[in-house]
């Protein structure tokens, strides 16, 4: 199932931890406007040929099943598999070195590029409050991209832009003037 939250509380008209529910239990819930919580396969088929996709792995050990779905839908060149669990990146790279991976973090590491290199990741996803010039320069020097999260306003977007990041993660794209990434 595809859901950002670990619980159903904000995502559907149900309650409880998603990993403790069956597929059938989740599928019968209303995720808003009569919609059902989609499977990863459904999302991949929906965006195929229209958009790239970042797949965040929330539970270590599920990345290989996600990778299998990505390969079966021939989306390997259009996804990034990312996680706070950096071993997920290593596991994906072991199976398919060509799939892009990313490491997500919420801290100021001594060496963000080393985090990525150790995990064989192509991208770092730092929480935007920890983003700084040195981080961007060091990761770019090592051919690693930088996508801070979650940028929700123009001020933080402009700060990230000034640091020359490669992209941003946002829940509110309508609040940000995206001309920087359209050049």
C-alpha cells in the first residue's frame, strides 16, 4: 500500500497502524473522495510515462518487493528509492546498481557525502533546516545530488535555490514559484 504516514489516522477513514492491517482492511477504507489507498503497482502504472517518482521505504525489508514492482512496470529509470534506513540503498544497489537511490536524514552529519557514498546513494535528502553551503558543495563534488525536504514556503525555497540544490521536496507546490527548476 502507498501511504506516507505509518497510521491510517490522517490517510483514511480508519484508525490504527498500517502494518498491523491486512490489505483487505485497508482497501475497504475511504482515503478521501471515495478513493481507495493505492498499491505501489497502481501508482507506478498511473505515473508511468508522465512523471518520475520517489519511493520512500518506511519498513526495511520491503525494498526488494518494491524494486521488483518497479522492474516489472519498467520504471527503473524513472524512480528513486529512498529511506531513512540507509541500508535500503545498499540492498537496492546490490540487486540493481542502475536504480537511483537516496538517503534521508534529519541531522547535521559530519560528512553528508560519506553517508551517501557508504550507502551507494545517488542523492541525499536532508531536512531543509540542516542544509548548508558546505553540505551542498561536498555532495556535488562527489557527483551526489541534493534534494532538501520539506520546503513549504517561498523563503525556504529561495534559500535552497541560493545553495544550488538539485530539487526540493514539498507538500505544497502551489505556494512556490518553481521557475528556478524550469530553466
